[in-house]
C-alpha cells in the first residue's frame, strides 16, 4: 500500500507534510509517523486489512477506555475504514519517547528500577478494566489454548529436552487457573512496547495483541524479554504493581504462565521468524534455569 493512496480518505492526514513508515516490531499492521511541518510527529497511523475492521475497532475502543483511566498511552483520535482500498485504520496521538528496550541498558540500575516501578503501576491501572460480561471463563480459554499449542508443537519437528518435565509441571499446576479474574490484558507488555523520556517512564504503546483474562498473565513477558533487557526494570515492575507486597499465588501463576507459553512460542517462532529459533530456544533455556526447571516458582534473579 502506498500512503499517498490513503491520504485523501483520512482527514487527519490532510495537513500532513510527511508520513514515514515504522519498520519495528512483529505486528502485521502498517505503522506510520505523521508530521505536520515540525521535527516531531503529531500522529501515529496504524492500518490493517479491511477484514480486520471489527477486531481493530474493538482495539481502538479498548485503548480509549485505558486512556480514559489516566494510563499513559497514545490518545485514540480516529478510526475508520476504506473499503475501496481494502483497509481499516486508526489514528493515535504521538507520545514522545524512546524505545525502552534500547534506553534501559544505558541507564543506572536505580533509574531502570524506577522505570519498572512506574510501568507496574500503569499496568495495574489497565487491569481495572473488566472483560465483557459474555466472556468465557479464563481457565477454560487458557487450557483450550494450551491443548492446541501443545498439539501444534508436537507436530513442528523441534523438541525441548525437558518437555516431559514441563508438561508434568503444567498438569500439576493447572488447577490454579480456576476462578482467576477476566480483566483487560495488554498481552505484550515489555520494554519493546514501552517508552521512556528524560530518563523516566513515558508510556505503553502497541495494544494490537490485547486480550481479556488473568491480569497476572501480563507478567510472562518479563520471563522471556524484559529480564534479558533489564533485571532492575523487571524487579521494579513487580514491586510497583504490588506496592512491594507480592501474594504467594502470584509466583505460582507466574511460573505456570512462563511454562504454558513455551510450546506455543516454539511453534510460533518456526512459523513466523524461523531464523530466530535458536535465540528463542536460548530464551526458553534461560527461563528453565531461572526456575531451576520449575522446582522454584520465584525466579533466581528476583531480589527484594
């Protein structure tokens, strides 16, 4: 798609002096920065196929609810469809900041921790939003997803040496899912989707994987991505979320979700970014080491 084709359909682009494509991330969305003469963008434009319209409309509305709570994120400005070009779009107000995954390693340990504390507090605010009333129980949805992912993994041709031990751990811990709440989930909450500005937390972005379910599920990206970028940030996110008073059940569910995602992660990587399978297997190895092959629910890197 050429951006010049869509400009006439989107009023927020009529004053644009420049529109530049964003190439980061694994999202299938088209992402663009929209300028109106200055050095800083004014909007972020996201586009998707027309058949994604209803899903994207719900995403736009969900981000609006989150923004309305005072969560620091891009303000939703407009949503629309252009059937003639087979696309839907949303326009979001640009939030100034830099990719936290790039900036955190350059900051002091205390600064990284403080960014994590703010991130945890913002995540807690997001989790105030209740799921739609007709939503199926989280336990049923997550167990069904696990069964599908495990079956797909067993067809993918790659084997995790600790497969039997991980499956046994999951089966033992699955009852923990019963009665867990259905709340808003960012579902991709890690430094690559967070912004920092002036050495402090600025905003969360990229809600395109949002979901509904157990709020604690939003912490599993710590295990696979955040702790690799910054352990002080990861500790801070947990401390900030719980104000330093971490329920024992949190660690059990954190370990369970870290295990549940392993098999789906392997098959997803082979399907979407097969060149990264070695690095993903190394991440899985790190998670197993962090939990001593799930003999410990609390990861070895967590220190109060």
